[in-house]
């Protein structure tokens, strides 16, 4: 049996996953009320699906898009700053950490823009994958109708 994608597959495990995510989000919003009730309602109304409803994709394709979605996010993570020098080491580490805080402040807008761009690219690729599937289905239907027409035509036996 072919594994189905969890993304809008309609399978019981997908519904359970969606319910679990919804409960976790509600609990998180209750713990940290950074959003107003109106904003939470707007967030709830957002279309979070990558593929249109009823779209059936194979497991490998869903895994490929999941990996792309994960890798599309970038941020300026703090590096591990160490020094092997026993006397000057703490000073060097402190200066590097201060320098990194300054540089990170300058890099964060760049990384946010890159994440937004990457997410848009993944979305476009998902739309293209859906369109390719649709076109393949249309082509297969046309091929099968041509095969039936050729078999049933009077000139086929001549």
C-alpha cells in the first residue's frame, strides 16, 4: 500500500495530527498571550495548506517538500565561541560575543528576507508539482480516449 502524504490527505492520522497541532497552539497562546483574540482568529483562518484539498501526492514527494520547507528557514544562530588561550581566552570570548551581537542585529533582517523568499519558492514548486500532476492526468485521459477511438474506428481494420 502506498503511503499517503499527511498534507491534506484526509486520512485519520492527518486529522489527528491537525487536532494535536491545534490543541498545542491553543495551549501556547494561552501561556503566552502575545496575540489578541482577533489576531488569533485571523491566524486560525489562514490557509496553511501547501497543496490544494483533494490533491494526492506520493510519500516521497511529500517528504521532499517537507525537507524543502524545513531547509527554507534560515536564521543567524549564535556560533559556539571558545578560546584555547588560558589567560586572554575570556577576554577574546567576551569581545567575540559582543561583536557577534552587533553583527547578528545587522544580519537578522537579511535572514528574515531569505526565509520569506525561500518559503515563496517552496510554495511555487508545490503549485508546479500539483499542476504537473493535473497535466499528467489529463494527458493519460487523452491517451486512453485516443486508444479507444483507434480500436473502434472502421479504418483500423482495413
